[in-house]
């Protein structure tokens, strides 16, 4: 429980009142540091793999900020948070020991999402959009939508019966809709399909709950299509005329402004400089991580990050046939991959890095189990084979001690 709470606290701390959020961060970091050190030193731990790849990824992401110091105050703050808080949240995944801890992470994540959903439904709103404890409606929607994905996974894993799961899902869905955030809502729908597909892949013959999930999702889509007036105005506008959001909104203007920046600057323009180059300084960043990274960090860094996401997603899809927790992480990865394309800068997209680290953790465990159930099993078997062949080799005579022991065993048998 403590390990899962550390990761969730670093994921959702900024959705709570400022004083509580600071307490979450400080407590989580103080608990995470000794636990990570313990896990790194533990022989049968996957923490070393997680820490190594997180440091490699953030080393690549930090290169543009090291070779070209950020010029603006926003750029300096952005780079500082990237190599501190955002990296720390991803490193915190190393405290989790495997699928059981990932399942507990899902439970704590759902509890956090339920608290935020209730706050969204009962708290104040800004312009008709729920803000929970005063956070950004988009960040609030992400936390609630991802919790809905985790809840669905727990239901598919038979950790919850139908009626409690339906009640909790209704609270989360209503809280998500109350935020009026369209990107996280779309991300939730996409993630649900990936989650159900992973469940179908895992349980080829026992798929009743997966088909129930698909049926309910299809019914929900039909209801929304038939009665879009039930939705909040912003979501209603997206359902009725999605072309307006795709081609006539501010985000469409950001995409049009970012494309030539990427084409003309293969090495990137530096962290925090998008506003100056795009002429849209009021926004400061393009609200799309897939555009922000190649524009500010360059083609190489952006390409490496895209390849990392694809590699982890592919690995999770492969192991989802035998590893249930892979379905959860794959669903969350799909959720955040869509969510980061509609809002947030690289630090606001912190959950995506955490989910990538979760994927590395599960892939490392799956590889170790395939190799014999523990790290180093492959090397141990190779050494054993080498020893066996060496003892049989005529070019390596046995030692005197070996002959003496062999003769003793022969006498005992005789």
C-alpha cells in the first residue's frame, strides 16, 4: 500500500489544495529515496532496470537544455522541473516490486480518482467547468479519466463485482463529464478499447466481462450520438461538429504554427522558446507533447521519445497474453498518449513518463520470469552448462581434489 501510494501521490498531488499537495510531494520523496536504494541493492529486484532506463531517457531529454541553456524564465523553470520533479515521479516507480504492487497502484489510483470526482461534482466551477479543489479542469479530468481506466481493469480482473464497479464507474464518469474537458474524455474512450482488447488477448476462452465491457461502451457511444444535448456545452460541440475543434480552434492554430518550426529547426529551438518562435506567446507551449518535443528539443530527441513509447507499447502488447497487469499499463499508456496531444507541456505530461516506467518494470519482470523466474538465471544456467562441459572435456583434466572426492563416492557406493 505504501509503495503504491508514493507513486500515486507524485502523480496526482497537484490536484489537491496547495498545502496538502506540498505535503504529498515531500512525504513521497522522503519515503521513495530509501525504498529505491533498498530495491536497487536487493538481488532479485527489477529496480535497477527501471532506474537505468529512466535515467537514460531523461538524459536524452536533458541534452537540449544542457547544450543550449534556456533563455526565458519559463524555459528555465521548465528545464528545472523536468530534471527534478518529473524525473523523480518516474524514478518512484522503482519502489514497486512487480504485478502485485501494480495492482495495488490501480486500487490507490481509483481511490484518488474517486475523491477528485466527488470534489468535481460538489465543488466550485469556473465557466461551467468543474475544477475540484481549484486545479485546472484538464488535469482534473486526466486524473479522473485514468482512474476510470484502472477501475475497469480491476473489474475485468474480477477484483470487483458488477454492481459496486458500476456505481464507482458512474461517479468517475460524471466527474469526468463535469470538467467539460474533451481531450481526457476522448483519451478514456481510446484507452477502454485497448484495455478490453488486452483482456480478450489474455483470456481467450473466458471473455464474458470483456464482451460486457464492449457492449456497454457501444451502448454509451450510441446514447451520446443520439442525445448529445445531455453533454456539457464543450463536449456537445465536439460531438456535433468535431471539425471545429480539429481545424477552427486555438489548438489547430498551434499545430499550424508549430509545423514550420519543426521543419526549419532540426536541432530544436530550445526549451521554453516556442512562444517566441510561433508568435503565440500567450500560450507558451503548443499543448501537444508530440509537437513540443521535436520543436523545442529537436528531431533526434523527439524521435527517440516516440520510439521509446512505441517500444514499450509493443512489449506490453506481446506480454499481455500472459501478464494481466500489462493490460492496465497498456490502457494507461494509450490514455496518456492521447491526452498529451491535446493539452499540457512536458512537465504537465508527467503521468506519461510514470506509465512508461511502469511498462519497463513489467517488461523486466516478464523477461526475468521467461528466463527462469529470477534475474541472472540465464547467466547461472550458462555457467552451469559451462561447468558440466568443462568437467567432461578431455583437454581439462580434473583436479586432484575432484579425483579424491570421486574416488570417495565410488568407495561408498561399492
